[in-house]
C-alpha cells in the first residue's frame, strides 16, 4: 500500500486527484499507476484502470487471476467492474469513498470469489485526499 500511496502523491503533484494503485503478482509489483484523467482528458483514466491495463500487458492476458490490486481509495463502480472482469481475486484499499465507492452503487461488481481488505493505511490515504482538495479550494 505504501507504493500505491507513492503513486497517489505523484498524482497530487501533477494536479490529478491523488489516487494510486499497484498490482502485485507472486510477491512482485508488476504495475503501478495513478490517476491520469486530467492529463489524458479521459474520464476513464483512473489509477485502477491504468494499473490493470499495464499488468495485463505485462502478463500477456486479460485475466489477472494471480494478482492483488492495492489502491488508496475505494474503487468506483467503473473500476470495480474492470476489477471483476479481470478476475482479480484480491482487492486491498485504504480509504472508503462514501460518495462514489462501488460498495454503495455496485456491491456485487467484483468477481464472486474476490476477497476485499479495507482500511490499510486508511488515515494516510484519507489525509492525502483531504489535503489535496483543501489546497484546491
């Protein structure tokens, strides 16, 4: 999760909403990413989507069945759908997103056998988000 936080901090420095994601496969980081929605002018360029694409490209297939996705913020519905379609068996996230998180809108979006761990470095993840929006206002 610390590597995902590093990515989120990079996003903040670039003026992106500070969300970072890391994909781990067999105890090795195979992809890292952060939000690029502003940079790419693409509403789908969320950290999770970027990390899933990079991991799939590296592994040479669309299914990430031996991977864990670490992300600093609870994924949105779109990202949860992608996580489910990629068949990622484990999701770990830091801070909950009470307004746009997948658990509110699409709690069944992940693969049925997926496990979810929440609250990892939650305070750090939440504080980064709060500081970012405080500085923008």
